[in-house]
């Protein structure tokens, strides 16, 4: 199964710019405006990487990550946030995220983290 990047962010501009950037680097993308939308699509056998905003309406990023549970072994999660808070970073990593990336996103750092996460 092909590896896909799943982008979950309620901000259209962030979601669209991430999708455009990552498509330029030949990644397959599926983008979602909410955690609920992504969870409807999610199955434990999908591979790739989830780029997950922390501040989402209804279910926040931590709740989405919790819903995935331990079955997400083939799906590393990178959380993104505009908050500059060490406690948030610690919480994200403790919850199972492979990285926390602060907005505004730096393209080179994001791409390097993706190469590490999915090859």
C-alpha cells in the first residue's frame, strides 16, 4: 500500500499551503478539516504519516491521537501548533507524537522530519 500524508487542520490556508508544498515533493496527500473527518477515513492498516493540528474544533489533536490508540503503529504522527509552550511539546511527545512542529512551519524542517518518519 502506498504511503500517504494525511493533513488534519481546520485552517484552510494552512491545510492548502501544506498540501501544495508536499505535492511539490511528490507526496500523495489526503487533507481533512477536522479530526472527525479523518477518523471516518482511518483504518489501522493505512501507512504514511499524519500531520495533525492540536487546536481543532470538536476533537482536538490530542483526542484524535487518543482515538487512534496503539493500532496506529504504521502511522507516525507529527503534531502542529501555533502555541509556543514547552508543556504542549512535552504532552505531544508523551501522547505518542513523533514530533511537534510550531507554526509558522519551516518547510525544510518539515520535509526532513517526514523523510525520517516515512523514508
